[in-house]
C-alpha cells in the first residue's frame, strides 16, 4: 500500500484533514488538480474565520498550506481521474500515476455556476470572469457588472470598487440575499444595484463590449456598454468522482455523509463544500478534521472518539 489515506482536494477541508491525519500517525497524501486553496483562495476578503478580523482568501490558503507542509507532501497539479474501491483498499488513478491506499477523503469542493447565456463561454477570459481578485485589476478605470445577489456578489463588487472599477450589481429579484453588513459596505463605497434584471447575452468580438439586459418587471430590454462581467451566482458540487463509484448524492449533487463524514461506501469519506450544508471555510475545516480521524476505523488504528 502506497499510503494509508489519500485526500482529494486542496481546499480548507483537505488541508485540515491532512494536518489531523498526519498528527494522528496516518501516512497520508493530498492531491489537488491545481495550485491548492479551492474557491477560498479566490475570495477577496474573509471576515468570518475565527482569529482573523479580515484576511484575503489567498493569504489564508497560503497559511493553511504552509501549516500542512510541516507534516506531509502535497501533490499539486495532479488530477485524480478514477477511483476503484475493493474490500481491502482503494485504487486511485491520477494524471501522473496510480496509488493503492486504505481510505480516501473526497474534499473536491465546488465550482462556480455559469450563467449559460450566449457569449459567456466565448468571452470567458476576455472580460467574462468568475474571480474579481484574479481579473479585476485588468479593468481598472472601466465599467463592470457583477451578476448575483448574495454575499459573494457584493464582496466581489466591493472589491472591484476598491480596485478602481465602476461596479454595478445585476440581480433578478427585488431584494438582495446578502447580509446587511455587505449591503451597507456596498452602499458606502458606491456600488450601484440593478434590481429585477437579468442578463440575456454578452456581446463582443475579441472582448466584452456590451451586454443585453432584461427587466423582469416590465419585460423591457436594453443594452449596456461594459468592459467586464463577473459572474457570482453560486456554486455546483464537484462530485463526479464520488458518483463514479456509487457514492450516494442528494438531489443537488452534493455527497451525503453521516455526522462522522462517512459515505455509504466503506473506506470513502467526504468533507467540505462538496457535502453541501453551510459551505463555509470554518465548517470545511471541521469536517476535514472529523473525516481524517474517522478514517482510522478502517486503517487498523485506534479510533479516538
């Protein structure tokens, strides 16, 4: 057996699982298809993680990764493509090799949901973005729309204003879902809100030039010139690996677990946003810790609780 435990996903759940596993004496490895951090790393600002009044997602991700690297090796840019579960082990196939492990924690998180409108795919990376922190600075001094109505949409809009963009939020309902603190901050920095409006099309040849907007109240349509569109309408679970081996999912595609992060498949555990629920950094960390220690039950080690 190459490792006792494999953790798939390098977000807060995966990082915490790695820390708890290795400190408990489990020989573990973590795989991430990218550079680690998950959606946490893309957040402009996090204000509800205990111990930090305000910290960027990238900085918090770096701190977690550095902590984990004290204990174990992280296999970044190594995508897990297949899982095979047998009575005594789990075989993992990645983009680089195959591994035999005793248990696996799926902590693959979520991905940004897309609008699914004309022009979105064509102009992604050319003015259409899902990360204000990543791409906002390219559009300083220009106009941008943020699509969404929750906390993340307002956080993105506030960040864009602070970067020097003229940011407007487009929301299909007549009121925002965001917390009052973010509403107040958005108003303070001058973020404009277009209520009862949804985006029908993004236009441009080689870059975003304008959008078609539809007012749901009076059915009128209009065009607005903008340089960028930032999409912030929620996330979808990355649960394909779990589904591949028969792990039970809920109606939205999130992995079902019990309170100790067990799935319906022996030796397979799950943690973090891919399990649904509150989907916060603090809950992802907690679930990662629980999953790591629960996995000891199939590894021949003393189960600590």
